[in-house]
């Protein structure tokens, strides 16, 4: 039998930690959005995950690029 090929990691372990920290802050109710936390409280899990990923990107960790709006709308049309 052929060996199953191991998939390449898309997100670095340290990027996962950043998202995990943000999720913990969200669950405690202390997560805030926007520059300097001026955007108000984070109200959804998706928003908390997005903040964690954007912080990881800013620190130069291995995180896939954001999809552009054009690609997303084109996929919906099909």
C-alpha cells in the first residue's frame, strides 16, 4: 500500500497560539477591536479569530493571505 502523504501546515503553531489568546480574551469579554481597542467589544467568534490572524500576519508569522473580495463574489455566482 502507498503511504499517505502528510499535508503541509498552512498556519504556523505560533499563529495558532495568537488566535487561541484572542479567543480566550473574547470568552472573558475583554477582547477589543480596532486600533488601540477603540472599535469596541468583539461580538462574534469569527471577529475574534480574524483579529488573532491579523495580529499573527503583522508579526510575520506563517498565515495564508486574505482572499480578495473579487474572488469571493466570483465563487458565489457559480
